[in-house]
C-alpha cells in the first residue's frame, strides 16, 4: 500500500511568493502561548499528554509536546509496556496503534498493571471467568480514554487516500472529538513493523524515511504528540545514544525527542530483578528539544505487572 499522498483538504495552495514572518508578526501568537502556559502552571495542569513519570515529564518541559517522539531500547527492556503505560495514563485521549500484539493481549497487560495482578494469572486459566472479567472491567474503567487500533491483521495507512479506509489521522480525530479534547496522543508499536506492512516492496531505509515524514505530518495536523517505538541497531544494541535507532538517521534528526530505554546491570554485568521482582532501567533523554539533553531518569520495571515507576 502506498500511503505517501496527503489528504486533499490539508494541502494549502502553493504560495506565489515566500511566506515571510517578521518577528513583530509573531507577537500575537507569542502572547497566546504565554497566556496558555501561565494558565496551565497556575492551575497545575499539563498543557498536553504526559508520561505519568514526574521527573521525566519535568525534563520534557512538563508534557509531551506536539511532534514526533522516538523510543528505542534493547529487546526485553519493556518498550511496549512503557508505551502502553504512557498511553493509559497520559491524561488525554490516546490511540495505541499495535502492529505486533493483539489488542486482547495488550488489554491483559493494562489489566495486570491497573489491578496488580500478575500477567501470567490472567492467561493461565486459574481465575474463574467471572473473576477474570471483573479485573478487566476495573482496568477498562480506569482507562476510559485509551483505545487500540489493530494493525496486526492488515496495515493501516497514516491517513485516508482516494476513498481508501480511514487511517490513523481519521481515527485520532474521531477519538479526540469524542472526548472533546484539545490533544490526542498516538503511540505506534512499532515503527519498523508498521513501515514494512505499508511498503513491503520498498527498501527499509526508504520506507522508514517516508514513514517518519508521515508521522511528523500527523503530529502537525493534530497538534499532538506521536510516540513511535523503534528497534535498535544491532551494532548499538547496548547503547543509549540518540543514534542507536535502527535503519535511518532521520530517527534522531527529525524526532523532537529520542528516549533510550536502557538496562541498568549490576557490577557483575547481569540484569536481574530485585527482591520485589523489579528490574533496574533508565530512560536517557538522548535528544530533547524541550529541555536538557543527556539527562537520565532512573526507573524500575516490573515485568509480571507490566509497570514502570520512578526510582
């Protein structure tokens, strides 16, 4: 499927001359932004979706700003769990576009975190159907603004083109409108699988470059953040640098932030859970246009509960 064309309604006419913006022309926009920032600070409410991890949100400028945010990490570090927790607790409508796990499996993971029930118990059959369903209802009630978009069976385009099925853009607009919200968070899991499903006959490098451009357009049109979960380069598997994302340097050049989820190993080089069953991880702000770059936030990850918390 070729998803490159843009929605006709979003394309502005080609200007006949360059659009110049002298600084005085930006003063009205500056004032509106300053007033919104002040009102949010006085009210103690973020201006957009948050990660729910207080220190990380502070380092990100208070919230996930509109734009493209990239998350990469080694296999097993909890990238999907991190993205799912952010989507469920961000404080705004959120769409989790899944290309790998089924929505039912993701629902189980949300339920494990919300109810404190080990994930294995939700799948083993040891709970009665009534007890299991009651836990699921608790999770659904706790996360009313989270919705899944299932792209595991057939690809979903970034937006509708020439009468095709509605894409991510249209789904996000509907979900945001249903909640009468100003912003909507999109989490894509994962960028590489989504790209391959849309462009199976295109070299990975070219496909990823096009996909990154499209995700940036989505963020711009929706005035909202897009969090794309990325694979990591094999050669940089143990690295938490901004250039460790696999496939193309556009990941670090075009992303507003690059978040690197990293295992924190013990002195003997092993990564083991502590007595509480939690693993030590950190998230490195390898790139951060809205705050300091290079800051690390120490976290704990409980795999059985699919939950992250700050240390």
